[in-house]
């Protein structure tokens, strides 16, 4: 009953064309309607009957028949269409199908006589995937017809689902009733259908099949006792493919149809055709005696009879013929033209326009003298192909109809939402579109605010997932032995984030950002260094300035009292050199303050190493001078020739030159440069000076340490010499402090991070320089300024008892 509209759409289109003087004038189109009965044998029989029927079948001969078949529209099912093509293809008769086919079934090279009035299922499959993604449905069920098309759909869709992170919770097959052989088969079938609904997590169900699938499914549900009425098992969002129609028949008309309230249907794109509903209202069985289907349809649709037999009247009401089609519920008959009927309507017009072009084109005219067009009775169907495949026209709905290179109408699919009504009818609400003719990225379009959902879902889209979403800050971890859509939610490891739901893995933040505490976002990191302006920078700079001024004052005291015995006694030149190098040691610490740049990075470590080497070399020279001086006083000693400036200058220059050479090699091969440290601290980026070569840096420190240890050792051995001549005790203490500072510096430097590393190095420079200044020069300054009576030659020549 539901599909009788297809025949009426055909009749309506033919009637419009015959009444239109602009299309095929003086030509009347006729049509024949045959039923396939969903049986291959009957499909072959009716196809031959259409072409060659008289009183007996004579294939390839037209005996007494006046029909001239130019094209065939059908069928709705792919299998029916192919059975028809087995015969129609032999005679190259154009066949305009109005059902959806799989992509591999729409190959124009394999089926050259096929013209597809409906786009390929590939666009529908894409729309299904996009719909599932749109609502976040990752755990869905699937029911298909138990035939080759259903199996092919499953094999096509399942990889697409997997590629988009969607799993099939269950799959079921719906066979036709004719395949039930015994009670065991029925029981197994119902068990299979029931099993498909047991997973309460799967709220979205895809239904794929043919025109009778809905009727078959309703029978299975009814026989399985799964009636809907608050039954959570049936609280589903049904996603129906284009071939499935909302149809009920017989006793099903009294069943509850609310099961499919809120269903989403992919329908063949259509537009409202003018005057079609007026045409339907005018149809009455008494006026259509030439339509053999109309009486049967009327009796079944309105549950009445035209029979005059008394026993029939007792069982059924009599049909008056004045019943109205618009009073029928939607599952029985729809007044609005469906997508398949719209395709049939366009197919009829496509054939008519092709015939019109053929009849009026100049190569097909007879001589001008005859003054008339070619007789269409003389045209063969195969001649129509060249005109049909290039046809393009605007239908009465205002849409352009034409075939693409695959002989396919690329109109796409409408997405409809089913709203059931209390009178067991329904309305279709258009909520979206799949249009392959628009730019990629805009082909799928829906309006979520127009959707109506089952009452069990409280009018919001339900969740259809294997388990709850993993919130930001967590990532998915697969459950062993289950499909990839089922997983545990595990917190992101340290240093990583997830900023979306259901992320497969956490991601690391860019180097200039760090994870938030809840690991859901990346926060920009601060750039830090040891500035002059900060409290620590100001303190270190102040201490540096204080020590530098103190060193200058000591140097001034020594220069002012340069003629006194205590200044002369310990080699004035070495003393001045030591004081100047200590001053530079204090000042070089300023190179470590502020934001590192190429200049400061290039100079600060080598300058520090060279200046300190000069200072320690001076200390070593002073110590060796004391030792040599005392050894030279012994009778018969050969050390007298080493006493003087030549020895001390040689020690200072040679020891300093070695450090200079090391630094030159360092700067020439791998000099320090400004860099950023993104690893030491989580929330901050430290601007540092990269040493360039860590080996050369530690060689510089190692050589400086060697000089320090040597000086301390020599001073320690000379500590028992007479006090008045001897600086060794003071040098020993100063070098002990110096070595202690730098021995503790190395582990402290390596264990600190950020700007604290720079502060540690500055502290080591200041502390070690201050130790040399304090222990070597404070006793002399004390004598010069506070005990001048001790600063005389007699005391310097006095020996201890």
C-alpha cells in the first residue's frame, strides 16, 4: 500500500506531460505498471511480458502488440533492477532506477543502460558517519536485511566507522518471512534480534534494508515481545537509510508506532511538486477503472470492500469510493511526495525531454518538403541514450535535473526527523542535508535545534558510547579483550595535557608553555634571568661595588706608602698586580648580571678564568719568592741568582699565559653563546649562557684549581718561616678559603637551576676574591695604618730567637 504512491507519481508525471503543449506536441505518452512481487522469477516474467506479450510469449517478436517501449523506470530494489537489466540490457533499453545502489553497483561501464535517479550510497554512508560524529555516538548497533546488499553495506560501513573511532556494538540480520522454515528458525531469529537490543549502552541503531525491511522488523519486534511502552531496550535513536520507508501493513496498522518517534531518516532529496496533492485528492476508484491496482489498494488502505457478496459485506464495510486519501495515516499512505516518488517523477520527465529533443533535432527530421517530424513509432530505444545522458531541464519544483558522468543524479540526500502523532500517523521534518555538489566541508549540514527525540531521552541527544567520555586531563587506555571504543580513563602523565574529551593520548606543551595543575591546558612560561633590578641583583651588585671600592682603597694605601719597608719587602709589582686582578675579579661578576647577550656570554667565563688565574699566579709567585728568599740566606746557597723580579714575573706570565691559551682555544672552537633552558624549570624559561663546550669550561676551572692547590701547598710548607718576613701563613689561609669556595661551588652549581646558578657563580667569585683580599692584605693594612711603629727596617731585619 505504502508504495502505491510511486505508481501515482508516474501517472501524474505522464498526465502533466500529455497536457503540456511544449513537450512532445501531438504525441501521447502511455505507461505500463508491473509488479515484481519481490521474486526474481516474477521479475523476469513481467519484464518479458512488458516487451513481447500477446497471447503467448514470443521473445524478439512483437505479435499484435501496439506498444513501443522506449524506457523503463525501476526497480526500487537493487536486485530487482539487476534482474530487469539482464533482459533490458540485451535490447539496450534505457532503464532509469529510483533506488539507492552501492558505489560498486553504479558502474556505468558495467551497466551501460542504467540511469540512476538517486545518488550513490557512498554519499549516504558519509552522511551517516558525520551524523554519528556530530552527536558523539561511538557505540552503535546495526540491523541489515539478510541479503547480499545488507552484507555489502556491512563490509563497506564497518571500516568507515573504525576510521572515525566508532564501533559496532552489535549486528543483526533481518530475513524475509518466507525464509522461516520451522519453529527453530523462528526462535533463533527472535533471539538474534533480541540480542541486538540487550546492550543498553548502544542508544543509536542503524537500520539498512529494502522497502519491506520496516514491515519485517516490526513483525520480529512484536513476535519477540519487545513492545514499546517505556521499554528501555527499545529506547533507541533509529538511523534509517534511504531504501527503508516508514511502512506498516495489515494488522501492524494497529500496533504502537512510537518506537520510531525521533528516528532519523536519510531520504532521497526531493522538493514539493505543485498540484501533486491536488492530483491525489481527485483520485477515486470509480474514475480510474483502467488502473487495476487502485481497487486493491483502496480496499486494503481503507479496510473495506467493493465486493457484492453478502459474506464479504458481513466481514468488512463496503467501500463508498468517496474515502479521502489524506485521512490515511502516514505508515499507510503519505500525501507529500516522497523522495523515491520524486525520482520517478523526474525520470518520466527526463525520458520525455529526451524524446522531445530527439524528435525536434535537425538530424532526425525528414526532408523539409514533408514538413513533419520523425515518427516516434519508428525510433528504437537504443537511439535515446545519446539524448538522455546529455539531458538537462528544470522541473516544476524549480530544480535542475541532469546526469553526471556516471549517469547519476547528484542531488544528495535529505535528513529527516520522524515525529509520530497520537492518531498513529507521523510527519517528516527536514533537519539537514547531504549535498555532494557543494564545496568539501559543507556537504553535511544539520540543524540540531530542530530535532525531536524520544521522550525517554528528555528531549536531548542521548549518549551512545561504550563508557563515559574521558574528561580533559585524562586519556584513553584500551581495555584488554574488548573493542577499541571501550577503554579506561587514565590521568595524563606529568608534563602532558589533554584539552579535549576522549583523547587517545596526552600531548606535550610547546617549549614556551607548561601544563596547568589539572593538566587540561598549556600556560605560557615566564622568561627569567638574574636582572640588575631585582632584590638579589641589587644585593650582589652592591656587594661587588663595596669590595671593588675596598680593593681600590687598599691599592691607594699601598701606593701612598710605597716607600715603607712592609710594602717594599714583598715585591711591590706583584702586590699591585694582585690588587688590580682582585679588583677585576670583583668587577667581572657584573658580567653575570642582566639578560645574557652575545657580548656578555662571549666574554664573561673566559674573562673570569683569565683574571682569577692572574690573581692566583701572583699569590703563587709571592709564596715562591718567600721560599727562595729564605733559602738564599743560607751559607753557600745557589738560590741567590733566582732572587729578584725575574722569577716572580716569569711565574705570573707563564701561569697566566697557559690559561689565556686555553681560553683562546675555547673561544676559537666552541665559544659560549646566549641560549634558553627549557628543561630545568617547569613554569619558567631561563635565559642562560651556553658554555659552548662544557669540557673547555671545566678545563678552565680545573687549571685554576691546580694553581690554587699548588699555591696553598707551597704556602703551607713555608708557614714555619720567621713571622716578620713570612706571608705564607696568610696566603695559606686565603688559599684555603679560595679552594673551599670553589670545591663547594662545583656540586652546588650543578644542583641549582635557573637564575640561582648564576647567583651561585657570582657568590663564588665574590667570596674567593674577598678571601684573598682579606687574609693577604688586611694584616699589612693594619700595620700601615694602625701600627706604623712596626713598619721599620729594624724589625724587618730582626730574627726570632
